[in-house]
């Protein structure tokens, strides 16, 4: 047989075997659902929009004009550093299939091994899942910005946030969403009431106590310089939260639709309740009240958006408006703690309350999805309480350690002169608004 005939024989053999090989490949490597993948990619963009520009504008409008730009820069720097940390090591330590109940292994460092991979019980590629989870890792440390605005040194902010992402956010994510020890105990957190809002809210309170009060607080009136920007930022957060909660279903299905409906109605009710309280107490409903109430409702429904019905979401929104409003007064008015933009009272309290109320309103009697086999309302409430308590204590202790550890190298707070001049000029040498 000459070389030409031999080549043709091999070619025919390969063509004959190709369908069988292709069949085996399809069995071994499942294909991602394109519709579900498209929704998760869209949801990822929505959640990133919540930080940039949503949260940046929401917080930026609440500070004085001389500090507006500093808030935008801090949110941007935290988004950048958290993204790099997540890609390099964070995702692997949180979601690797290897490791233990507390921390993952190095399997997926630098997002290695994610291409053409699908996690068990998911219909989207693991790379899409890792991207979606990255946007949560971005917004969580950015939430804490509201506790230190107008007085924290920029270098300390960046270093603290990077370490916090690695030492607080990643282990908590592993314990709840990565199949860790809290998940094993039955703790449910649909989209981040514990992983995002409890960690950030508790840490914000600790940081506010560490930094101390702004010059003049609480005697000097420190009014928001632009309620209009705050409402615009809240609107971006509200819309972005559809991706935050709806995307957490990890599929384009009725579970995602239900989560979005619950998200919207809880925010709507909480915003209305907050404005009603303002109208009764001070005589006027404010734009900042509308925005803050909506965010309180969004934070509260987050852990339960996929497990409760619209009726439960309405009640949770009502409680969010009432309870978070009361906590704002307690923290700033009674305890005189300068959690400048109410991170703990809104995000922390809302996230923790929603995580506990989940156990009640998940009941089919309230229109929820019901409980796992063998679980009851009482057992689920106990699991949720343990989860919230453990994460709150862990977040507080590690935040305290990180904060003082970084402060040994980089001062935590700017000088009094810099604080009076404003951080836009003192820290960045620029002004947000050039009105000359």
C-alpha cells in the first residue's frame, strides 16, 4: 500500500470513529444552557453596576461636597482590588471542590480549570458562576465605605479592604455558599443577607468605633450635599438588585422571576413606610428617606428572596422600614456612634433581620417554598440564628484585628486639617465640582 492509500485509510477510519468520539465527549462534558448563561452574564453586569456607579453615587450624594470625589475613588479602588483578589485566589478559596469546611484549596487559582467546566447541579459554566460571584465580592467591602467617609486615609482604606476581602469575605462565603460548615448545619442565605450584609454591617460598626467621630459630630449639622445624586444612586442599586437576587437563582426561570418580584415589592413597601414615618415625625417625606427606605427593604429581602412569597416580602418590607429607621436613630442619636451613612442600621440590621425572618416566611402557610426534609420553622430559625451570630462575631473580631494591624503601617485617619479641607483635595488633589 503506497503512502497516498495509507493516508486515505487513516482518514476514513477517523471519520468513521468521529461520531462515537463526539458522543462520548457530550456525555463526559455537559453543555451549559445558553439562556441561563446569558441571564447570569447580564446579572453580573447589573451587580457590578450596583457598585459602579450605584453605590458610589448613593454614598457620594450623602457626604459634603468637599468629600464627594473621595467616595467615588474609594469605591472604584475597592472594586478593582477585590476583583483582582477574587480572580487570583478568592474564588478558589471560597468555592473549590477540594479543601475543607472552612477554606477551599488552590485548584482554581487565577481562575484555572474553570473553562468548559460546569459545577454539579448548575446549568451554567463555572466561569460564568465565578464572574457572577466576583461582583458580590466587589460590592461587599464597598458597602463599608459608608462607615468611614470624610475621615479615613485612602491608603488605609485600600489595604484594609483588600485584607478584609481575603480574611472575612472569603471564609464566610466558603462557610455558607461554598458548602462549608454553616451550609452543613442548614443555614440558608439566598443572595447575601449573611454573606454580604451581616459581614459588611457588623464590620462597618466596628470601623466607625475604631475611627471615632468626624470633627463636629453630632453637634454640627452635616447635610447631604446632593440628595438628587443619592436618589439616582439608589435607583441604580434598586434596578441592579434584580441581578443581585434574581441572578442568585442561577437560571433564567420562575425562581429568578419570583426573587425579582419579592425584591421589588419589599423595596417598594419599605420606601413608602420610611417616608410615612418621616411625614409623621418631622412633617415632610424626604428624597433621602425614599432612597434609604428602599435600600433597607432590599437588604432585608436579600437572604429570603428565593424562599418567601410576595405576601412575606410585603411584611418584610414593612418591618425593614420600621426597624431600620429606629436603628438609625439609636446608633446616631442615642449611642452617638458616627456610622456616617448608616451602614450598620440599614445593611447590617436589614440583612440580619431578613436572615431570621426567612425561617418564618419560608413556611408554605405564608406562601413560601417550605422547608427542607426534616426541617421545621423552629429548627430553621435556630440554624439561621446560629449562622447570623457566628458570622457577626467572626466579622467583628477579624475586622478589629485587620484595622489595627494595617494602622501600624498606614495611619487610619487623616489629619484634622485634611478633614476640614475635605478629602477630595487632601487625598486626591482634585475637586469633584469646579464652580469657579
